[in-house]
């Protein structure tokens, strides 16, 4: 029985391509083929533009029709603070000046609509690598090489920084007291979190990101509110980090990482992940996102009682199996790292690759 399954990537080396997109149309400033660092700006856009409606007629002391004769600008014109928009009128040479730098959207009927200039939102690369393609008015596709570790939940934020390995064991509980000033500005690897105060402590330092093995589900609202990214690798409840991910993180302390805590969306193919870049000259392949569960494949169990444990597929049943719970389902016989074997529904397995 062949079953297609999503792959959870826990890879020490891979070629990774990721989009960086503006939230609204704007201007792409990066070039195809450009080598970039996480802090480089690749695109920019004006978010939530502010407008100001000016009553030119009132400012000049004229009717709307008369005021239009004295308009000094038209739609599309750029103006600076203090520039004359209309006038002069009368002996006193009365004028209306622009109260702000901006662009005239429309002028007429005694009024003028001014779009105020604001510093543009700058979209940073967030990855170290090469721009391999441009997406018109929206962003870029970046290719990087490095370690890739994917999780199951993220709070929608992204950042980058130096990885600081705080957890000494895969199942260690993170306490507020462990977050001291030495961690300021870093991405912290920790174990299980069941204390809401941890997130406020991370804000106070501040942290650049927090990677957790697992988390109490009641903390989701608190983790979602913080401005730095939070990623959960295994799930909710006290679940130790799987041995492959913990070993890879533990051996990568003081390396630059990109932490992208976007939501897991199976339709878009996005999920929370951590990327640790290596020199661009390193050779690596693009990983697949799906594969078939067959004997010899490495898998991770995603539900109790074996949640988070890694195993190797021994065999896949050709027919539906009756599980210990009495449920009939497509299943596989798997062998865990400690030699224990179990019959687990295919729906409860993630491929690791």
C-alpha cells in the first residue's frame, strides 16, 4: 500500500529556495544574481499611506470655482513642505502652502488631496544567499545553502540572529530565570515551556527569536502576541525534541540563523522553520516536499503515545490493520532508535528527510 506523505525536513545540508514578498505592491530593489546578507533590503513599499484634504478655497478666501484658477499644482506633482499649492491672490498676495512633503493626488473644485510622504517599509532579505529570481512589484526568490529544521507551529513572525543553545537536554523545561542579559539579541534554543512569563522576559531582553521543543497549548495567545518569532518543533504538551533536531541545533551554537515562524499551511506548502546558512560554494540538493512511506524510510510519530519519537519503517501493511485501539487503518511497523517496535497508523507518521 503506497501512501504519499509530507516530509518534515531535518537536514544538516540542503539547497533552500524561499520567497520574500512585500505585503502590498511596491518596488523591488534587489538584482537577479545579487549576493545578499540577512540585513540587505530587497524591496520597499509604502504601507498605509496617509492623506490630507486641503480646502484651497477657504485658504484663499475664494469660492471653489475661483480658487481653481489659482491652483499652482496638479495631480501627480511632488511638493515639499512650504511649497505654494495655490495663489497668490489679492493685495496681500495670499497663498496656500503645503503643510508636508507629499504628492498631489487630485486638485479641483476648490480642494486638493495630498498623499503625505512616509519612510517606505523595507523588506529585508532575512537569508544569506543569492537572488535567483524577481517577482514583479512584490519581492524576490532567494537561494541559500545550509541546515534546515522544520517545526509544527509558529507565531507568524520572522527574524535572524546568532543561535544561543540554552537547552542542555531535549526535554528540559525553560524557566524565566534562565533568560538573562547574556542572551540579548540572540535566537534561543530551549526545551519545554509552560510559563507565560517567559515570553515577557524575552521581550524585555529583547530576544531575536525563541525555538522550543514543545509548549503548553494554553500559552498560544501569549506566544502569538510577542514581536519576536516563536517556533515549536514538536507540538503541544511536554514532548522532548527529537534526537536529530536536537543534535543539529546543539552542534550549531553561535551560528547565524534565520527563524521563520510562519503558520503551517499545507495548501501553500509553508511551515515554520529554522535555516542555518553555510558558505555558498558548498554543494547541496533541493529537498523534496513529499514522498511515499516505504520500508527503510525515516519517520517521526506525530501523535501520542510515541509523539516526537524518530523511527525507521520496517514494513508497510498491504491491507488495513487492526490497531491495539481496535481501529482499522492503513499502518506501518516501525522500529524506534532504542530498538522498540510498534504498529502505527500511516496518518500518524511524518517522513523525515
